């Protein structure tokens, strides 16, 4: 099986190493930049695997591999398609999980081969959840290798799910100090906007910007 790998993140590294160890797989190239997509046309692999590729792949490239382009997405599709799928399950209380789906020219809307829910934990911030989603993605891929090669996937019910763009995070990151909300919602908002030491939430006062995060400790 001739494969080209797109992108690179923690899950992608584990999957790529797993594929390289297989005798039935030959990795033809690893592409991380948009300019490298031309290699798919040059090498014409049987399958392309994507994990963390941040550029839109045109339809004429998607059509080249015999078995398509398979994408690993850290959400329980059709929920949280698009950007920052490890943040929105915390803020909006939607299901967290991981999925493997066929890539098409829409945003994470292709047929799903396999998916699995991942538990959300009350003391976690967005970075904690992302780390567990990366691990779950790699496991889902390895445990469903035969399905990836044979399945045509299942169409997503897009009316059931939701999607987000990068600009959506900018909109919720600026806090309105006069806004009223339930304490649970406020905690989840700050949890979702805390990424380890990085604080995404902020408010402005007297022309200055102040950033804040949330640190929760389990007894």
C-alpha cells in the first residue's frame, strides 16, 4: 500500500510511525505545507492519510488516490467540525471524541469510517482534553485499519452537529464583565479558554487588557 501522509501533530506522529513499521505499507512522502500537495499528483499513492494538515485540499487532489484521503479529526463528528474541536466541547457542553473520515471539499463533512466518544473531565482545561484526544485518535486509527482500507464510510447527519471557524474563538475570548450567566457556564467558558499556561480569555478596562485562566484541583 503506497501512502502519502499529510500534516503532523501528536496523533499523526504516532500513526506515521505505526504505518512505517508495517510491512504492507510504503510511505512515499510526508507533506506539511500546501505547496507539497503537487506530490500527490506526481506520486499517485493508493491512499493519503491526513492528521493536523492545516490547509484546504482542492477536489482535484482529493480525487487522485484510489482509496481517497482519510482524515483524523479530534471531535465526535458531526459535532465540532472545523477549528479548535478540543475547546468547544468544554464551552458548549457538546460531545467530545475522535473520528476518522473521508476528506471532501467541505469542512470535516466527509463520510465517517469510525468514531469514538471521549469522556470530559471536570478538572480539565482545553490542553488536557486535547492531549487525550490525540491519544484516542491514534488508537482509533490503529484499531480500525482494516475498516479504513475497506469501508466507504457513513454519511454524516449535519443537522445534528455543529461547526466552528477560527474567528469564533476570538469572539468568545473577549469577556463582557456585565454579562450574566450560570456559574457552571462561566466555569466551563474559562476552562475552555485555558490552554495549560496559555490564557485565551481576557477583559478590557481603562484601555488595558487583562488575561485570565482557570486552575481546578481535584480533591
